């Protein structure tokens, strides 16, 4: 039965979640991909473009154009890696930190509403499924 296909259920949940998140964060005027990048950067760790792209599940070329938009809006800075002028590191600016904190908080609220009543074992099982799907797709 088609309703038993896990990937379809995951796609539907992802679409619904992205719609909810972009609605709750509409005043930030960010795309879902920009929201995702800022959410990843919200831990405060400086990353290279390739590392950020891998964490976001995007190609580096796609991530570069996304980062161009975030840079123009003042949400990120690009730093040159000492000893390698080709390597660029990405860090949040103050406005980027404010947006990323808001995004992380919105993610946490939605996650709590959705998963707060589930047992830890169910959430752990969900993470196991996501890990298996990610590995199979690589």
C-alpha cells in the first residue's frame, strides 16, 4: 500500500514542516535553504563551504550562491584561511546570530510540540531510520 512507503511519509512530513517553519519565520524573509544553513551555523562553529554544504545536504556550488545571498543581507562573514587563500570559512555576523537564534528556537518549539510526548526510544528509532536512509542514499 502506498501509505506504507516510508520515503513518501518522510517527504510529506518534510514538506509540511518546512511550510510551517517558513510561515513562522516569514518576517526573516529567508528561503528554506537559507533557514537550514543558518540553523546549522547557529552552534557558533566556523565552517568551510564544503563542510556546510555536506551538513545541509547540498552541493558546494549551490551553497556558494546561498551564502552569497546571506552575505549580501549581512548575516554571514567570509574569512580567509591562513595559509590557503582559496579556502573560505563562514561565520555568523551579529544579525546572523540573531536570525540563527530565532530559527533554532522555532525549530526547538516545533520539535517539542511534535515529539514531546513520544518516548525517547521512539525518537532514537527515528534517528536510526534517518541515518539508514542517509547512508543508503550516499
